C-alpha cells in the first residue's frame, strides 16, 4: 500500500495532537497509515522534520480559520477582535501538544526548526499589529509596537492558565477581560501622551521571519524560496499538466519581481492561486511578505 506525503502529515498531526511529540514514534505513524516505517522516511528524514511540517500546517490552518472569522457578517472590529482571541485560545488548547509544549522539546534547538519558529513568530507579530490597528485606528501607531509586545505577553500568560487550568477560566470571560484592559491602556496612552519605547526596528528580525539571518540579502532569500517552491511542486499529488502550470506561474513571478516596475496586481493574483496548494502555502506566504517589504 502506498500513501501520499499529505496522508503521512495527516496521520502525524492526529497522533502528535493526541499523544505529543515524545510519546509518538515514526513506527506509530507508519502503523496509523498502514505502511512500513521506511515509507515514512521516504518523505521525511526524521521525526523532527515531520513535526516541523505538522507545526507549520497547524499554524496555516489557524490563520485560515482567522480569515473565515473576518468574513462573518455584522461584527464590529472590536467584536471581531474578541472572537479572534477566543478562537486562538480554543485552537491552541486543542493543539497544545503541538503549538504550546514544543518550547519544552529538544526540537526547539533543531537548526532546521529555528527558522520555522522565527517565521511563525513573525507572522503572528504582523497579524497582531494589524488587529490592533483595525480596532484602535492609526491613532495608536506611535505605540503600536509597545502594544503588540504587551498584547502578546498577555495572551501568552493567559494561554498557559487556560491550557493547564481549563476548568477554572472561561474562554469568553478571559477574552473580554483582556479586551477591557487593552481598552483602558489605549485610553491611558492617548491621554498621557507617553513616549513609546519600542519601534518597528525592534521587531524586524521576526517580521522578516528570520530569513535574513539564514540567507543574507533579499535576492538570496528569494532565490532560496523559489528553489524550495520548485522542490515542493514535485510533491504535489496532481497531474503533470497541473504541476507544469504551477511551475510556469512561479517562473512568471520570479521574472516579474526582478523588473523595475513589476505588475504587482498580477503577481498578487498569481500568489493567491499558488497558495491554494497546501504544499506551497507556507512558502507563498513568506514570498508575499518579502515582496510586500520590498515594494
């Protein structure tokens, strides 16, 4: 029996979610898929590599759910923000063995996992800044990065209590409490004209998702990303014709962004099309972020 790479990831996600990283073996995953242990290694050289893929896909799924929330009708920006906090708590409780407890695992020191961790952190930081601006407006821009730092610290601390003391805290009450305190703090900052401490430069390492540390200049980063995308395209379980179409799109984007005046709307449309493929999603998000920062 043969299975696809995605089926292996699906099995691993289920077992990591239920048992955690340390209590799940490659043999367990192979048995769950109904294949030999060696067949798992055909796709992933190690359990660490497989966990990294699961970790990445879990965050992609989380952001997909966040995007669905944004499309709900009739919610004010503040109500939407409140629902996003509740969703974050609920999702991270459900995936605590993957998204919370990884900080205590040996994989945290894995040189392949560290750039992924930076990437995810950068994506979350950027998302938090967008949420705060949507709720409180451009008036808070001078304090934006201080607020991002405070908001992230609050989320992290309450997430710990919710994950490990679920019965003692209501998700809705906790989210309302956090929102109420943010409102008070924003009001105070506006009224007192306090000098901000943090600037965007403080977060640049994470906003660029650690890629600069890995590859150097932007051109090198893009070259590496397109190389990774080309390899990922070969794993897509679809016909040769579809893969060829996707490769042509990648080539178009790579050529277009080198121009002095690239056709950005067409580039963005091409990126959204590529993002529909699970195997490319994470890479496309990184690529979009870099293109955005350069234009």
